[in-house]
């Protein structure tokens, strides 16, 4: 075992990279990337049926240019429509199309399969423990600000 394998942050990074790589491969058949799928799902699940670009920025903790780039690529493939807010034309809104809903439905099955593969060597009890520990680790990182 090399020294980097002992650090939890490195292990978590490796899992994330593996999930993203396999996720992108699975989503390619839907002409999606993991980042695009996340935005598509966020729009799909929004109670109003659409979101503002600002909401996407805040939810995903990304810059405006990043969120806009993802939305533009989804619009080019017909999965979303981007349009100015009728009340304030400076605000950009994103709405899912029927093609986007279909791609989202199909992609969710692919993502679910990848997540099942992630825990495939764990018992039911280990899977629950793994999920609980991930939640605890996340909560600790969110609730405890960085020490300066």
C-alpha cells in the first residue's frame, strides 16, 4: 500500500473519480455527462418545473459560467430550454423538455446500476453502515468550518 492510499481524502477522491468515469461512460448513450445529468435531474425534480440559473449555481456550488455552460450544452441537445424570466429579463430560467425527461428517466437507471456496483461487495448491513458513515462525514465537513 503506498502512502497516498492511507489518506481518507485520497480514497474518497479515487471513489469519486471512478464513479464519475463509469457514470460518464454509462450516460454517453444518452448524450449526457454526469454534470449534465445532475442539472437535468435538478430541473426535473423542481416543484415549479423549471429553475433559475442562479438556483443551479447555488445548489451545485459552481460559478455562473459553469452552470451556464452545462445548461447551454443541454439546450443544444434539446434536453432543456433556456429563456429569460418574464418578470425580469436579466434572470435566465431553465425548463426541461420531453426529450430531457426521457433522457433523465433512462439515465437514472444507469446511475442506479453504477451505485449498486459501488456497494455490490457489501452486505445489506454494510451498505447501510457505509451510507450512514458517508452522511456523518459530510455533516462533519459542512458543520465544522475550516480552521484557519
